[in-house]
C-alpha cells in the first residue's frame, strides 16, 4: 500500500478539523483508497493547542525548515491564512518539491501565478478545493465534472456570514445591525466583519471560481464589489412583498461582450433554487452550454466541512500523481485581449422617497424614458409624514443607464432621496 | 497535443447529443484541455440518422468489429441501452483494450463485475458518470470530491419522469393518470412507463450510487422498491396541508445495523432542499461525517445534459491515464458479512377510511399502542357519506411495526380501508 506523509501548518479551527479527520479515518482510507496517510509533522506556535488535539510531541515541529526538509512529509497542508507567512511557507514547501493543499482563498487569489510557477518548476502539485465554498466540491466539479461545457454563467452564495445575516433579517425582520451582532455572538462573524460584509471574501472566491470557469485569469481587482451594509429592513420587506429574497451573490458571466464579474446584494425570485439557500449554507448555480443548470449546495465553512475538502485534496494528490491542477495561465494579470464588461445588463429594484406633489410621478417616468428604462412593477406606499416611499422594479437595462437616471432624479427637489438600488436576477 | 479518437455506439438522443458536443467543441477542448478529440467511428443501424447528424460517410461503421479493430479509436462510448448487444459490444471494446464510457445504468448496475474484470484484464478503463442523474457530476463527486467522508446517508430524486408527474399533480391537483398522460405527450414518459413509474430506473441508479458511497457492492436486488402508481390527488393534497410534498426518493443509509436501500414515494418537509426540486430536475442530498450535508442539483436526462456527462468522462479518460475507475469489488453479489436492513426506521403517513361509530378511534389508537407507534399528528376530515377519512402522521417507528399494525387494523369492520401508507422523511 502506498504510504503518504502529511504536514499541517496551523492548527486553528480548520487545521484541527483536518488533523482529526486524517487521524480518525486512517484505517478507512487504507481500506477504501488503498493509501496509508499519516500526519508526520505539525507547525503550530501554540504548543498547548497541538498537545490538546492529541498530537504526539515528536511531530510538533519548531520551524518551517524542519517540516519541508522532513523526508517523511510528501504533502503540506497550509491553513494559516493571510498572505504573510502563509505565502512564504507555501513557497518553501513547493521549492522543496512537496505538494501543497491550501484553504487560503486570499493567497491563492492574489498569488496563484507565483505559486503555480513554483509548483511547476519543482514538479509539485498545488490543490485548493478548500479555498472556495468549504466542503462543497466546486473546484473539482469545474475542473473534472463540467469541463465539457462552455460555462456561460455562475451565481453563487459563497459567504456564510452574510447569508446568515440576510436570512436572519428576512425571517425575523431584524435590522442589519442586530443581525450582525447575533452573527458575532455565534462566532459566524469576526469582531471586524469587513472582510465578509463588505464582500471581499466573496470577491476572492469569485476570482478563483471564474478563472476556472472561463479558462483565463480573472484578477480580483476586476470584480465589481458591493457589500450588504446598506441593506435595510425596508428593502427586505419590499423583497418579500414582491416575491423575492435578498442574497449576496457572486456573479460571473461570459458574454459576447466579455467577462462580467460582480459581487453585490441581489433580489432573487423566491422560486429560484438559490432563494432557499439559508443560514450559513452556501451554493453555486452554474449554467453550461451542454449541461444547462446545475447547483451545488452545502456548508461553506466550519472545521469538518472545510477539513473534508482539504483531506479530499490530500487523497486526490496522493492517488492522481500526474494531475497537478496548475490550470490557470501563469499570470497575475488578465490576459491580453480578454475584455471585462462593467456596463452589465440587469433589472433593478429602486426605492425612493418623494414629496407628494402633483406631477412627481410624471417627472420620474420621463427620466426613466430618457434612459430607456422600462418599469415592470411599481408600488406606492403610504406617506410617512410629507414623504411617500415609491418602489420600482425595472425591466432589464444597463448599469450605466440606471446610474445616470439616478443622478438626474437627484436634481429634482421633489425627490427627497433615492434610498436603495439593488440589482434583480431572474 | 495528445490526440484521442472516439467511437460512438448508437446515435439516438444521447448519442446524437454526444456527437454534437464533441464535434462543436473540438477547438475548445484543444485550447482548454490540451487534447484533440475526434470522432473516428459511429455505429448506427439507421444510416440516415447518422448522415442527418452530419457524420461523414467514412466514419459510419458496418459492425462492431470494424470499430474495435480501428487503431484510431481509443475510447468507445456506448449509448445503446439495455443489456443485450450493449453488453456484448462493451465487452468487445474492453477486450480490444479500448476504454469505455457508458450511460447505461441497467448494464452497469447488473454487470459491473463482469465489465470491471474485463477492463482490468485488458488495462482499459470503464467510466459511467452518465449512468446516474444526467449532467450532474454525482459519480465524480462521490469518488473524488467526498471521498474523505464516511457517507452515512444519501437521498435522491433520480428519475425525471416521476418527478415531473408528481410536480404536476402537486401544482395542478391533477390525478396520477392525467399527469402521466401529459408526461407521455411531452416525451418525458415512455408508452410503457413501468421502468420509470414502478421505480426500476431509480433502483438501478441507487444500486450504483450506494455501491460507491458505501464502498461495497450493493446489488439492485437488495433495494426495496415501490413506485408512484398508487399516489392519489388526496395524498398530494394532504401532504400540502401538513407542510410536505411527495417525492419519489432513492434512499441509501449506512447504519450500525447495516446498509438500508429503498426506493419509494415519501413525504418531504417543504423546508427541505429536496422539496423544491421540481419538474424533470433531479438532485441528490448526501450526508457525510465530515462534510455534513451537500446537495447536487441539475438535469437528470436529455441529449445535451447527459452528453455533458459522457464527454466529461471522455476528457477524464483522456487526461487521467492512471485512473480506471474500477472501484467496486469484482463481484455481482453483496460481500460476505455486509448486512442489509429491511426493517428500517421511518415516520409514516397513513390515510384510512373508517365507519363513524363510537369507539373507532380508541380501537385504532390501541392498535398503534400495541405496536409502539406514537402519533405526531392526526386529522379527521368531513365524512364522505358513511365513511370518514382519517389521516395520521406517526413518529419514527419500524417498517415491520407499521405492517403488523395495518394487518391488525384491517381486521376491524369499522375500518373500511387503509387507503395509503407513505413514508415520511425529515
């Protein structure tokens, strides 16, 4: 039976889960995968944490050189996070000819070119299933399951924290601030929640997933990004009334005009499979020219689900020797000739507050007409003092048309405010 | 660039779709997969059909020997169906050292042992992604994506015809007979619909999927099978009222007592992700000890979705040379020592017609008590003449207890009939 030695860098939540899965399933993998996987080294500054997990003293390394020079180590799992030491250690591992399995979306998104060059140079592999959507095998599906297709569209709920917050706001009518506090209390959101709620995390994942789906490097800097911090209980309630739910979506499309990548809150029809993806669950909805629509759903985070993806990569690396998964072009930049579309097409939800004077609706609709925006639905709410809330859902139009129309609307004094602009997906 | 020649046996719906995908995407696969795939031979009795698809005269073979002896053919796609010539041709192909890609669930379910032995003997591969759930990469996910997990449970909607019929009955209140007729009119159901509506098709797929999930041969003969032909509009309406929908599920479980495999209609809570899988869509909901819950959703049939799975296998076979996918034990039978559970645990929905006499409810509940069956919910409907419909949802109990209780209930003359018994999943 083939013997494979693993080292784990970092024994935090995911590292601990990975250690647990590997040690508890050793016999199971011998029987089912015909491979004997042992943890030969761990690198963790907090020695007590390693001992508490049950690591034998002798496998606790003091530094990265001890790990990468250990001949018993074949595969190195990096679950430190960030782009500081994690990047150094991963390069050290690859340069020593060890294959690397990482859950680090920021690292892989920003430095895939450097890592893949190093992997190639040293005939090592770099695997990153755990970097996107936790335990859901989305990377493997894009590479090995849907590779017969031109992928035309991908829409994902790829961040559990924001989905928990939006679900809570939807089911209980709470404000964004209250829902965030509850998420922090439960450990779903960090003390500084910006990476999640401002959409950075989703942006990194979309960069990785759309690079695979569209077969070209999609730098995260090309992704339009908008978080969920401005979503109000009023918008959630209006969504429900109109037959929608609000989700933070990571959208990638390949159109005749170019690639379109964006992360923003969106109105999703209640009948759409993504609408029932709730709490901290994640899902990715993919459309291919042959397969039509496919959705993968599951836990996007957590010690064991993410550990499942890491160990899946370890087994894959151990049993598919010729596959190195270096599938991106070796560049940090978008390739020449690849176009990115920022003036994308979408329908829109608009909520505004108007002073209830004769002719105000005529003014608004004439602005819409000027920018070729047609209205699918309009709701006028009861006036709140002097101010009347108006809600519009438009037909499909262009991003720039909406922005220009809003600029124009703001010039009228009867329009007290444009309170919310949220894209609608069908 | 690696050159790979493909032959297609059978140019029906799926064979035609496969031909179209391979020929239209040739350049795309050269660019993205670094492999040049060409269709070198087709075997189709209806020569006109081959010509209408655009096959050049010179690739239309007259017999299987021409195909398997063609040195330009590396991979043979079998999409004939059934277990007659399909079995012979697949064995001919493997014996000639060609790798085989098949969509034939009946063949693979019944003869995997023979095919895998032949593949191994000839150092060829046998790939069968298209045999289950159309374009959804469920086989790849079980083998390469969730392999780190002990899979404890699998629940699938794996037959599009029956799901279309049940969806139609649910959304429009039509009878089973009407919905079946509409499915036949649309081409979703065959003139003789038994393979679908009696659950045979789901049984074959469950045998394949649970063999992979549980790492041991699960013969289809071990699967408990019940179709949808007895489902009535009354049961569909009661489900809706109680917060459920009825789905034909293929269920596989691995418990301490053994393996449990069954295909039957089931009450599924409306909040469960499987409940919103409608029309001809399919989905498989998998629970693993590390990954927790994962669901894959997509089109379970059709020329291009199934073609997507076939071409995915062709590319996989062409680019993963060392992987042969012969992962079952080489036996047609269950291995010694593997136990199958038939007295499984479940909750139940029971609908009965009773004569409205004093004491009838006491008699029923005392029978339930005798067999340790406790009631979660009861509904008494308005009497229809002398007969009153009674509906019960039980808590979890055992299959044998329910069967014995029903036998006992039938002895009472006040109980005119036990009209429906449907298992409830949570």
